[in-house]
C-alpha cells in the first residue's frame, strides 16, 4: 500500500438535505478559491440514525510545488 503525503485536510459535512444538495457547489467553490492546492486523496462517509443522515466529504491536499 502506497503512502500518500499531504499537508492539510478540509472537511465538508452536513445533516441537512438542502445543504447536501449544495455540497458539490460548495466544494467546487472552495477548490477554485484554493487553486494552489492539489487534492491527493478523499474519503466520502455517510452515517445515519433514525432521524438524521450525515454526509461528510474529507479532502486531503498538499500545496502545489
């Protein structure tokens, strides 16, 4: 298994349906505002209980050389 080097982590997380619908746009906006970063890995996590569904997208990045 290869080791991925990264210098930072950005977490996007929400339990609200309308926020989940906008999450892709929010991530795209953040990526454009931080074009000096290379995303080197990501993890998508979904969890829920009887009432709430949580979606979390975690981006691992490093600064461009």
